[in-house]
C-alpha cells in the first residue's frame, strides 16, 4: 500500500439545493442543507467533499452555482462539483464560482475530447471523471451514463485507461450494484482498477461502516467516498479516520 495519505471524502448528492440520498440511484430522501453539512464535515476532519448535482439542467444551473459560491466561502478544504457539465464554459463557470475540481461523467462518454480540453485549459488536477459501472450478464463491468440509466457499451477498464491518457487527474469509480446498499464496495472492480489505473481511484458505492472504507483502502483505492454512513450520523468522520489509523492506514489526523 502506498505511503501517501488516504483521503476520506463525504459525498453530497444535491437535488434543487438540498442534499438527498437514495438506493441504486432511486427513492431519494432529504438529508439536509449542503452548506451546513459541508461545514460539519470539514470540522469532523473530512479531507475533501464531492457535490453531485443530480438535478443538473440549464434551469437548475443558477441554483447550483449559488450553492458552489456559498460552499466556497464557508470551506477551506477542497471540493468537487459534478453533474450536468456539458462544455468547457460550464467547467469554467463552476471553477470560477469556487469549486476546486469538476467531475465529468455522461459528457465525457459522449464527448471524450472535453477531458483533453479541460485538462489542457485548467490542469489535470481540476478534472475528475466519474465512471459508473455495473456488472453485465456476461460478467464484464460496463460503463453507464445518464445517472446510471444507459449502457454506454464501454468496458470499465478500457474506458479508465482512455480517460487517464486524455488527462483525467482522478477517477471516481461508483459501483451501481452497490450504491446505497450499505453492503460494502465492489472490491473486484475497485481493486482491479486501483491496481491498473495510472491515476488515483476514488472508491464509491456501498459503504456503510469504517470497515468498508478500510477494505477499499487496503485493496488499493487512493480515496473513499461515502454518503449515508455520515449523513445519518451513524459514524463521525474523525472517529472513522482514527479507526483507519489504528488499522495502519495513513490518514490525516491534524484537524
């Protein structure tokens, strides 16, 4: 395992200005105000935050930009904004509003050149590509888009290699089969991509306990994303990091 510090990243799915959470991308329920939750997680010791605007559209864009400005004023830790970014101007708008990184998903699949363009214009450190995967009937992990509703026809490993070569600074890997289930990360695909990808891999989808985070980090992930286990109050970020440190996983504890 690398000696680089492993990152704990709470994820906030935002729908029309409110944080929500569901199971397998469905049955959403309200979890609170994004700025209030962001401030709480920073105080608890979160290394970064990810906001995914699941209601992203041209109509919802002003609401999302206003949220990013508020979050930027309130936080010192880095945060990423994803959802509905369709062009370089969208990337610029959210970075200018205060996001440290942007996360591309459907747009990267439909227009892979945007990864190159974004990396060239803003730097690879600003470009995260989200890869939503699901195991197909033949056992191969496919890449899905449009909030997990469409099979892109791409295979996970080849797609990750391509977007890394195009300039993605990180991969946000989400197992759709595990999302919101609380049964732990899909370590078959997470471990495979963490070992083979030339850029950092953030594991997402299925975490419910500190033990799940430990498994992903020991399995090679550079960072772990979690939502429900933190939003629910069942686990505190700081306590979780203390547990991981006890397990021999290098994490930041100076908060």
